[in-house]
């Protein structure tokens, strides 16, 4: 019996001459195709050995080979639909770049550029020069520098300014950002010595005063970007900290984390530090390019010229330097800020955070109506909340409108996983036995894709 099945398996060569497989070889190369054929045939042999009776029709084998080649060659890093409502979702790539900057990124990626070439002087130039003036104009800083991310920015600053000396930080600000960024470790790994002051809830000016000594290398303030300390609390005003640091002649650094270039308080959002305001008091501030700024991953350092000049001479900078695609995306994003009236609409992160509730409700209604056409599905809309995410506006929830879907033939958990594990994944919320879509983070065209995918899944 087994023997018969083995006999009816085609050979590798037979399959290689199948027209559909010949086509695959032209597209993907004969090596890969042959390997996948062998794999498919091996799987069938294993099944036969285990007493199964797999289908051995050539058409089925060809489909299996095609599927395996697809799985091997499909991009691992791929777009997903973010229906979680978390605007700066670190796992889903944080900020979306503005469609307005597509051309700038494209041009620099596919053509030679003046990345490190000074066209006026016919001489070597600096890659950082392309964004320096823009950052200066937008923040009021004397000078600026850009590195890979904000973690790199903080490391470079500490490594340069705090050689073997003490860094004074409030105990209320010993922050851990997801992954491996913890302020105490960042300080010590750069050769600095952590000098903690105050308590978790209260740090006074006198705590800073007492900590200052000949051993002090810098005072570091860290924005508590992913948590809030509420209740019986106190921290020192930037103004007072500035006076103290300057009298003592120690650099005053602020790790802003996110940092805003435009004030969002008129949209009803709570205060987040404005870069321009903070630069009045701090010698250097550091912030991310892909958080509230709404650009590519980058770490921006802005502040006093002589400090920035010292950073530029640190050997470490070479290891932290940004690539030309990042610089193109960052420069183009910063140009959008030159028109403050338009910037909120042009930068997706800012637009999504400030979306009016009425607009979200209309969007939810549209999506809900479309989903109601699908059989075996209960669809409702309900009020909910979204988080900004990405270490900004901690503890603050934005009112939003959700579309909730309850399938009647499969479980919500099953639907969630089917939506997620796909070539075009859709990431949803799973709550109270419902699959929920927060429309805040849905982009143009996403609704249609969601409806198509769910109706496909509910039919199969
Ligand atoms: C997010 C954040 C960082 C890390 O920034 P990356 O750009 O993700 O490297 C550092 N410090 C603070 C306070 C942050 O919020």
C-alpha cells in the first residue's frame, strides 16, 4: 500500500518541467524552486510513512511549492493596519511619515546627493548641516545635532560631558523606557557616576544644592514620559534649576523624550514640555524624531553651541550617525513645521492625536455600516478611549469611538488571530469577547481592507 503511494510521487525532475514550475524558476531562480520541491516531496514522504494518505496530484504539489516559495520570499517587515488607536505604537513603528515628504525620501534614496559635500565651497561637508539651521529656527537653539535615536542622544551627551564625574538626578526621574533604556544604567555605562537626590515623590532645590560639588559633571532632568507621579509631589522649576546650574557652572541637560514643537493645549490636551520653552533654561535638550515630532526615528540634541561642538568631536558620534534616508525624512518633516497653520493636518501623528470626536464618530458609523453587511457578525459602535503612546501624555486618555464586532460562528479570539496572522495583518483590540476597532489610527483605504478581509474570513 505504502509502496504504491511512494511509486506515485513524481520525481523532482518531473515537477521541474511542469509549466507553472518553469515560470516560478524564471522568477525566483532554479536553486530556490528545486529546494522547495524537495521539501514538499519530503513532507509527503513523511506523511506516507506515518500511514497517512496525502493527495499527490501534480496540481496540489504545485500549489504547495508555490505557497512555500511565497512564505520564503514575502517581506518579513510589512505594513499592518493599526486599529488599536495607539497613535505612537512602538511595536507598530511609532510615527507614520507625512505623505508630503515621499518625494524627498525617494530622491535622496535613489540618486546621489550632497550628503557630505559642501556645494558652495567644493569641499567636504557635514551630514548634520542639512537640518541644523531648521532645528535652530524652530527651537531657538544655538546649535543642534542629530543621531540615531534619543537613547543615543542621551548616551552621547553624557559620554561627552560627564567623564568619570557625577550626574545629579532626582529619584522621581529614574526612568525606564521599554526595552533596555534605564537612566541609572545609561549614566554608569557612559562612565558617569549616578548621584540620586530627593525622594520618589518630592525633590527640592536644596537637594540639588547639597549635591553639587567639585565631583559634579552635570545635572540631568528626565521627562517622566511614561508615568505620572500624582498626589503629594514636588519637583524643582526649570527656572530655579537653571539659575543653580549656571552659578555652579555645570551643564544642565534635559532628556525630554518626546518633546513638542507646537503647542497642542488648544486642542484640549494636557501640557507636554515645549522644546522652545525648555531651551530657555537648559543647556542641552534631547528628544526623539519619531514620537510627537512625527518624523523618522532619530535623536535630536539642541542647545548651546560650545556643548554641541564638543559632541561633534566625540568619536562615539561616528557609531551613532544617522543615515541619509533618515536625514531626508527629518529635514522634510521639519520643513512642514515652517507653516504652523498647516502642520497639524500634514503630520499624521499630530493629526491623529487632535482628531475631533465628531469626526471619529462619523468614521466609526461608516465602518460599522459597511461591516453590518457581513453575515454572522454582530456590529455596534461604542464610546471608548485611545492612548497617545510612545512615552507621551502618560495616563491621559483621548475620547474616541470604537466599532465592536462579535462573530457568531467563531470566537472573537479566533477572529483576532486570523486578522493578525496574515500577509496584510490587521491589529485590533480584543475586549469583552469583542474585536474592537479604534478608528483613530485607521488610514485612508483601511476601512475597505478591513471589510474585505472580514467578509472573506466569515465566508471561509
Ligand atoms: C522615548 C524616550 C527615550 C528613548 O528615545 P528613543 O528615541 O526611543 O531612543 C529616552 N528618554 C525618554 C524620557 C523617553 O521618553
